[in-house]
């Protein structure tokens, strides 16, 4: 069954084809006989009751620097597609949120992956609030005194933007740190959003586990180990991926969150687990497929497309 697939993503030219999950999803789709159309979020349009995008027919290949060919630029009616992938990276700002509102108008007749309504309502650092028993102590606040009190209670904390990504703006504030007020001033000078703080989990020095779930079921994990002198384990900032298995605690966490992911149409999800604790549920633009495929020899992109094809059948 050949599907018409549109991919809404950041510019395709600069991507690392050996790490980018969107590229791997597109590559597998093409191998399965599906046609690809690519556009960037700024090319998405609502007009007089319809949802359109200006972009290009796309062909991909695994040759770095020569990894794609675009057809002639054209405008398409996205309601005529079988699948639209919502795959641009955060920050999860009003521009991102607006794309979810627009794409929601064609879903589910056109299957938008992941479901844009629940991407909007369950971004990375907020869905975990549904599972306080699985997470380290967590605070969402903008008020400096509230954050001070939280830090006083827990001593060693992580402070980061609520809607950031890729490890940007993540700070560890240990009991001796004196920079909280300055960081608060910096963050609140940039935008009006709250911050998120979590009790620091020392096990992060051994790695931050990224577990991939497909339609609510865990399919494997990689361990991301921070670089020397770093708190952050994100691969964007030098974290080293390692092969790792799933523990009983990992499976317990996945069993708890899997049903809601499946119910809310979150087909491709990456969760972050440090030690025994769930820290994030990534639904906007999760990564990790290619590293997991190399370590485990399992075709994760195939599993994702099998779910999508079953839904379209």
C-alpha cells in the first residue's frame, strides 16, 4: 500500500544523515514505496477552509552532502495526503503551537504523526506531571522565591527552560551555587514562560537513558553519557551514545505511560530515564532511532511505519 507522505521539518540540507531520525523515517518510507513531499513550517498555510503547504517532492539517499533531491516547488493540499509528519524541532513556542492548530484541521482524515492536539497539550516536560510517582521532585514556576524554596528543600537541582530542547539552557545548581538569582534574571528577561526545576539525580553521571516507544510499546534504549565535565547528556552537546538494555524499572515506567501515549496518538515517542526516574516524555521531535538501530540491529523505522500503515489500511 503506497502512501502519500508529507514531512514538515526544519531545513533538510544541514542535517546529519547518520543521526537524524526524520531522515531515517523518510528513508524507510521511500524503501516501502511511499512517495515523499517535504516542506518547512513557515510554508504551512491555512486558507479559506483548507490546509496547504508550499514545498517539494523529495527523494533521499544515504550520501552525506548529497542526501536529497527536490522536485519542482509546488503548493499542495495537505488533506489529499495519507500522512503528515510533524517533525520540526522545538523550541515549543507560539509558532510551533500554531502549526499544531493548523494541522489539527486535517487530522485524522489525514493522519498527522504525532497527533497534533496531544503534542500541543502534552509537550516534553509537562506530560510527566501526570506521573509524579515516577519522576524526581519537580517544580514549574516563574517566581524566584518559589524556586529558592525548592532549591533550599532539595539542595542540588537542575534548572532549565520549560519549552527548550537539546540541552540548551540546562543548569545544575548545587548546594554551593550562588547563581540562581542571576539565572532567573537571564531567563525572565528572554521570555515570559515559567522555568522547570527538578531535584538533581546523581545517577546522570552514568548516563541518561533514551527509551524509544512505538505506539506505546518500548522497542529499545540507548544510554547517553555526559562528556567529561558536563552535566548534560544530550548528544547535541557532546553526550556519547552507548548500548544498553531495559531494566525492570524501565519496563515499569513504560507500562505506566504506554497506554496514554497509544490512546492519544503518540506513535513515536522518546522518554528520558535517569537512574530510577522518568524526567521527560518527548513527543514533539524525538531522536535516537539510528543509534538504537546500530546498537540493537533492529529496524525501528520499520516498526513505526508498520503502525502507520495499519492505521491507514
